[in-house]
């Protein structure tokens, strides 16, 4: 009896099944767009096989449809909107940060050592003792904290 695994079955089904044109709905904010895809799908009672070819590409928005752009089309306008210049423009860099008034700075300097400013449920300010955090002892191997993610 031949060995049957997922990889072999996927390769076999990819070659046997014909592709069907369809679309996937993609939501961006309040707008929905139909993304054209060519999918190969087979269903049984307990299993489904789905394969989608690589969809990485640039699409032009036309109404509620996304139309794929050809590899040789000019994408300079899309680069400005989606690329580096567009993201730098949208990121909010360069905004001025308001300065803390001198009155507030002086008031914050009046907080005693070991306390911090907090607010109760009604929004009234109060002083709260700060937590004393102890440094963990290094492991026996000298690698630092045991929760370092390794």
C-alpha cells in the first residue's frame, strides 16, 4: 500500500482540478472591494481542498472592483500613495509637541520621593506609593532573567 500524506495529495489535486474564476470581498474601512481570484476548490463531506495562486500584486481601484495592473504599467502614482512618501506623509511625523507649563513642572517636583501621581475613579488626583521592584538574581549559568524569551 502506498504512503498517502498531505503533501502528495495536494500536488495531485492541484494538477487534476480546473481553476474557477471568483472573487473575494476585501474590506477597507467602510468600503468593500471585490478582489478577483482564480481558485481551485474541491469539497467533500468532511474535507475541503483550496488553492489560490500567489496574489501579491498591485491592483487598481475601479468603483467597487480591484483590477490587477500589468507588470509593465506605470506605478509612479501608486508608489507615491502607497510607498515611502505616502507613509511618511500619513505617519504624523514632524508635529510639534506641546510644552509642559512651568506651573505643572513645579507641581510635579513637589511629589515626595517614593510616590507617584495617580487618579481615582472620579478623576481626582492622589498620591500613591510606588512599587519597589527587586532585580532578579542571575541564573546559575549567568545568563540573566529566566524569562528572556530563549
